[in-house]
């Protein structure tokens, strides 16, 4: 390893330890939300598992009450966690992770790999990962923690990469193709064909299609035991894999302690070390440990180890150093919001400046300084202005009633199908308290005739679209009222509107044709929606009217 | 009875044919690999006049070596030189070139010259390619030798005219380490 372990220890004691304790608040917040969610779920589950014991104590006839209750509670708990914890939990976690990467990982990186640059939000493009056909090119791809620079003369880039796919169908299996560090390095010899070197024991689902390549057997028996080589040119494979190179690869394999995959193509080396776990992540259950920090430094130093172990700085052949790798021309430009977020983290911007920057980054459609917007023709939205207030009524109550009717129908079908399903199951095996639960469900006259055959299909077919329909009417915005001291938003069938006090709810933002009311202080990802999905011109008009109203009513307030 | 004998004969014939075809495939593999070496050796040969031109003005003490190189190259590229002789000539040239490159270190003007630097890199390149081609040839020859020496091919290989082929070894000239003095300067 090229870095000085003492330097990392010193960094930990002087810089990282205070940083980590600064981040402790965020960590506790994340941990707290996870704990709360787990406890919320644990109670009904415990009730479900030990329900039998409690039922023994109850008078006969009340026996099934506990199971039914526990079932209802499990559903209620899932719904509650979803509404109450999911978004705040995710927001807190992302915030914690982002700060950890920028403030802790970036510091480690400076010590471990001083000749390169680190960007936690970018990765190696999928096209580069797939270029040499080393790994199976299917399924989902994710890459972050990009490192790019030179070691000696050799340009390189490296990033954490994850690729996995599911077979789909009835017995779907998920395969992790690759999860670890992927390096893309300028090679010191000219390579015209493709040569890949994979662990002898590599499972075939990891590997890309190399039907066009031939197996090459090499002289070194140790190497042959460890690696399999495929190439479209035997001589070129040996040109790359000289006896010295084979020894070096074996030594690299031993140092990495993990399976190493390599491809040589286009005068480049593509090298993956399969760690099979996430790297550079902050601790949640406990503070990120000193060992974890040292390990991160070692991972960063791997690039250095590879370049030196493989002797890539020796440029005695006709191949010149190719710096085009450092341009990363094939990747998409970074998200402008990342830049805003980076600025925000410096803490030097006022809220007003932050909003302006965020709005500028997301495009002019979201800005508030456009001129008056006329009422679009044919809209069913009604806006009523009164002194000191503005009321926006969204039409489409008919749609809502249709959604509600469909939802009720799907709930009834689900109940009927669930009953039929449990009855069918109990005929062949014991289903325990489920049988009581099913018996407690009411009979649904017409639906029962249909669900008796194929109950499971009916259950899934009704429950999934049913719950989506439910979201449609439960959260659909009906009416927004802006007053001098609060914004009232009515949603779904809720008879009373929800109240959003002013301040802080003073901002109007349009995202994807829906209008949101934002907070005036701090940046918050979760802003209440103030409209259903609208047409683009309707969204602009509503947002304009709301901004006007917010400005006027604020001025008229004492 | 006659039918059984005929069947055995037909089977034996089929076996010999398939053995023969396999050995031919292996032998062609070695021929092909040898041709690859030849291509690389020719490339090295083509580099020699350039090297000689680049260093002639400076390396007055090495005049003998330069003349010998030119001479060897003329022999190797002359039409009608058998392959085996050419390989021997190439081995000698390789050894001389290696020594020459090592001695360049002693001439500061030469060492700094871009042309010489590029030529050195080209020589390294071609040496690496030759080494790879030789290893490929050796792999092919090993497969072929194993093919003709294992049962049952060993019973018929001699009769069918398949003889063991030698492996490539680094020639004495090439293996020789350049003088220490020229390297430590």
C-alpha cells in the first residue's frame, strides 16, 4: 500500500473523530427511525405469534379475535410506517450518507490517493463497464464513488459498481453479477483484440458472452489453477500475459484477497475486484469504526497497488500514454442540483439564495418571476379571489367518486378472494389462526361465485390495483385555500382540510406539472402537494395565482 | 465370422482416420505458430538498418558489431535461406542487438536522442511480440508432441510420418547477460 498507515491514524485522531462525532446526531436520527419502525412492526407480529396463548385465556367464542386483531394491526403498522417514517427516514439517511462521503471519505481519499480526484456522486458509465464484455450485460447497474487521476504516468479511473439481474418469472432468482471496485486503466502495451482473465471458479452467470473468444492455456501452473484466460488471439494473450505478468496477477490476487476479473481491450485494462458488499458506507448501528476508516484508505490505495503491481508505469513499448481516459467523454453531465446541494452544505448561502440557485438549476419553468399567466381555456379549475384569501378548487370530483367505487369493489373482491384462498388451503394443510381469520371475514354475495376458482389470482389481481386506486383518492388534492396565516389543503375524502401555517409555508414550486407549497426555511425534500397532476399551462397558471396570493396576503398581514 | 472381421477392420480404419486428422490439426497448429514467429523476426530484421543508421555516427567503438549485424541481416533476408538457418541467424542478431542497446547507455548523446529512444521502444515491442509468439509456438508443439506420444496415437504416429518437434529455447547469444559495466553506468 502506498499510503502511510500512521498518516491515516493521525487523520482519524485530529480530523475524522471530531467529524464523526459531529455526524452522530444524524446517525442517531436514522437509527431512531429504523428502531421505531421495527418496534411498530414487532408488536403486532408478537401478538400474531403468541396469539394462541392469549386465546387460551379468553372465553370460547372470542378465540379468533386476537388473530384478527393482530392481522389488522400488522396492516395498520405497515401503513403507518409507510406514511410516518418512510420519507423522513430516507431523507435523513441520504443526508447522513452524503455528509459522511463529503466530509469523511473525501478526507481519507486525500491521504490515500493524493494524485487523483474523488466524486462520491459520480460513477463509471455503464458503457465503460460493459465495453470489454467481461461481465454479464443485463439487469440493473449502479455506480458511485468515482476516483479519477494518474498514478505515475498512468491515467486511471475507478468506482464502486454494482450489477445484478433477476431471472423473472415464477421462480425468480436474483444474481449478483458484480459488486465491488471496478478499475479502468490505460494499458502500457498496444492491445488490438480482446483478452479476458477470470477466476477459474467464476460462476457463469457473472460472465459476459465470450463465445467469440477461445480458451488459452498458459505455462504457469499456479496461474492456470487460479485463472481462466479467453482471447481472440493466442499470441496477443501471451504478449499481454508474459510470465512476469502472470506472477504479478497472482500476487495482486493474493493481496486483494477477493476474486479478480480482468479484461484487456482497446489498449485499456478493465479490472474488477468482487467484494460482494457495499463499500465506503457510513455505520448506522454504531459509529463508523477506526478499522472501517483504515479499510477505506486501503481500498483507495488499491488503484496505486494495481498500477505498481502490474508495472503499468513501465512505458518501454511503442504504446504511448493515452490521457483521453481522464475526460470521461461518454458520461452524462452531473445533475445541477448536486452543485446546489454542495453549495448548501458549505452553509454560506442564505435560504433565499439557496432557493434561487435550486430554482435556476431545475430550469426556468419553476422560477417565480414570470409575468401574469392567463387562465387557460377549457380548464375546470376554479380560482376565487377574495380580500386576504385565495381559493383554488380542482374539479374532477366525478373522477374521485369513480376511483372510490372501483376501490370499494376491489376491497370486496380481495376479501372474498382471501376467504376462498384460505378455505382452499385449509383443505390441504393446516393454516392455524388464518382459518379463524378467514371465517371471520364476511361473505360477499356475487364476488364469491367468481373467486372460488383461482382465488390467489383474484386476490393479487384485486389487491394490487386496488391499493393503487386507494392512493389515488386518498391523497388527491381537492381544494387549496390560502389565507394570511395559513394554507389549508383538502385531500381525498377527508372532511377537514390540513393546515400548513405561514410562515414557514410561503413558497410555490412546480415539479413535473404538479404544484407544491414549500417551506421558506431550510431545504426540505418533502413539500406538501397543492394540486393533482395538471396540464402544463394549468400548473403554470395555478402556481402564478398562488404566488400572487402568498405575496399579497403576506403584505396585508399585520 | 467374416462379418465380424470386416466390422473390426472398418472400426480400426475409422479410428486411424480420426487419429490422423487430429494429428494433422495439431501439426498445422505448430506450423501456424512458427509462421507467426517468422513474421515477428522479420519485423526485427527490418529495424536493424534503422538502428545502425541512428547510432553509426556515435558508436565508433562498436563498428565491428554494426558491420556484423548488417551482414547477418543480409544473410537472413537473402532468398532461399532455409527456415532453420534463419532462426539461428535471428538468434545471433537478437543477442547482438541486446548488447548494442545496453551499450547505448554509455553514450549520453545517444541516450537523449528521441530517435534512439523510439527505436529502443520498438525493439522492446518486437522482442515482447517474439517472446509471445515463441510461447505460443511452444504451447502448440507441446500439444502436438503430447498428441503423438500418448496412447493410442503413439502406435501409428511413426508409421504415418509424425515426428516429435523441438521446443524453442532462448539461444545462447540471447541469454547472455550484457556486460555489467555497460548497465551500471
